[in-house]
């Protein structure tokens, strides 16, 4: 067969249309899809040789950029030595090292890590762990998982049941039970950006009211993103996480922070919950962990949560996992990624370049018609426009100008690799401003 050798663009395009089932995508896309063949630094290159500045970092996951030789070397060496071995039966050095490295980054008592393969799997595992935790401690009635209505935690069954996003929910009933949402606090409705006495946005009290309404001993956990990603790059109001931590403590509810998108420097801190001064019971991570080089995700738990599982009646531990949970090659890649981030001080860099980029976008886009708000933390920035059509037009115009941004409904999201230079950030700002201004003219 010659199938494996085909590389001419037109055949690849035809086969793409004929054989591939793209996730989250129209069966017949309005525009031909990019066929990407290479990448280096912050750029990706299509099959025709055209270069794009990837201001969306893949799916927000390419934090150390493309073609990073340290990561490639680590993957090659581990693949040659031992690709992996199931962690139900044995251990491998890269996985042990990575778990220890994460314990150091999170700090005590967040010391125990379970590895899985995607953010959605991390959500599923966290939900089960929370429910089991209470059951093992003699409170099996604590089943309900609370989350924000506009949150996003993935596309597996529990993750879908956790939010009100129509795109993921419609047509897949019956969904699993035991999930209740609370209203999303959106500061764009008020403008102050933090909790205050006469807040009009639904604050942490809605979490407490729901816990009380459902009754004592009903709620297992509250799961939340520090910055809603798919929900539109919506940072939680300052003080919100701290307040829900206190509420969770008062009512015996676990706090699960979903750092799948925000973790590993994206928001200008190693982890957004650390910047908020909050200690979760469980943290889920994925995207920035192996930075797109291989699939890898994790649930990191407080030591006290882990300890409870020794009482499990069946295996005396956790009854959950996948064949490739803790894949050795993925762990080796992640170790190299974390080393790149540390060696190059990319967390501080993301904070600095991100603040400049946010400032520029606020100044330049502030007076452009159709722009409602520019917001974000670090290198996770959202430009909220007044319509989905305008956001789609701006996103397409940026791509024509050689810069890839991501549209999430009426929001244009900007999240370049953390290695983005000041010059590249300036180009992103210029391109986005030009595209938004041109679109405002044609749409007025
Ligand atoms: N949680 C958050 C905050 C996410 O942004 C995502 C993915 O975008 C997920 C969970 C699900 O991760 P995955 O797509 O790897 O299943």
C-alpha cells in the first residue's frame, strides 16, 4: 500500500474530507481546514509552506511551543528504553519523578497524583474520588457535585452533566445524576472585577445557598475553573475562590479546582489557585502538563484524601484507571516540559508579556465598535465582542493575516505559547486590532 507515503496537499485534503471524523467540527466545514505539517517556536507551518503565529497555542496546550528539542529528546529516549508499563502492576522512573515534581510544585499537602490521559478523564476521576472519599468516611449520601453553569470540564458523561453548555448536552440524555449547577459570576455584568458589597453578579453565596438547599450531607464537592475557558475566558472575581473555600470547609464539601487550562504558567502563576491563595482538595491538570507533545492529564489530591482510600473494601485503594494511566513516555515528556518552564522562567515571562499584551489590547480595542470587554490573566486573554458573527469574522481575518486566534462564541481568545516574545505579542495585538477595526467597518 502507498497510503502511508501520500503527502501531496490535494490528496490529503480529499482524504481528510473522506476518512477523518474531526472532533468538535462541522462534517463539511465552511472553509478548508489548515493542513499543518510542522512547527517551531510559536509558529506552525501548513502543507503549502505558509507560516502562522499560533496565538492560541494549539488548543491552549502548546505552552513551550513547537519542536522543542529537550522534549523531543526525552520522548525518544524513554520510548527506546521502555515505552511504558501499567501502573496497576509496576512503577517506572519517569512517572515516579513526575509525581514527585508535581508534589513540589503544588506544595504540601497536595502530594498524591493519579495520572490519566485527558482533561475529561481527570474530571471523571475527580468526581469519583470525591464521592468515594465521603463514602469511605461513612457519608455515602454525599453524592452531589456542584459546578458553575457556564463551566467546562470536558465531554465525558460526568463532565457533560456538570455544566449547562447546550453544545455538549443536547441530544445525549439521559445524563448521569447527582450534578447541580450554580450561576456563573461574570464581572462583565458589573465591571468591578472583584467581589464587593453591592455585587450584582451571583457570588459565592449562591454556592452556600445551594449546599444548604440540598441539605446537610448531600454535597460531595464543588468543582470550578479559576478562569472559565470554553465559557468565554472569564476569570472568577477576585476573592471568589477564597470565599468558596471557606464555604466548602464549613459544610464538609471538597473543593476541586480544574486547572486543565490554567495550570503550569498559563495565567502568569504556576497555578491559578496559588495566586488566589487557596488550597484545593483536588486539582485537575492536563493541557500544559505535557504541553501538547503527548496526551497526559492528572488529578492531584491532598494527602488526607489519599489516606482515606486505604479503607476501600475491595483493593484497599483506588479502583479506577486506564491501561495508559501514567504512560512513561508521557511522563518523560512532561518532566522535560516542566524543566523548560523552570529553566526559562516562563511563568514570570507569561505574567510580564501577558500584562503588556492585555494593556495594549485594552487600549487599542477599547474604542473599537463591537468590543464589550478585554479581560484575562497572564497569557490567557479574551476579547468579548457583541456577537458570535463578529467574533467569527475577526478570527477569520486574523488567520488571513497569518495569526491564529480561537473563537469561543462571541469571545476571541488569545493564548500563545508562554515563550512568546514581546515582538510576537505586539504582532498579535496589531493583527487583532486591525481585524477588529476592519470587521467593525464592514459590519457597521
Ligand atoms: N477542563 C477544562 C477547564 C478544559 O478547558 C478542558 C478542555 O478544553 C477540559 C477540562 C477537558 O479536557 P480534554 O479536552 O483534554 O478532555
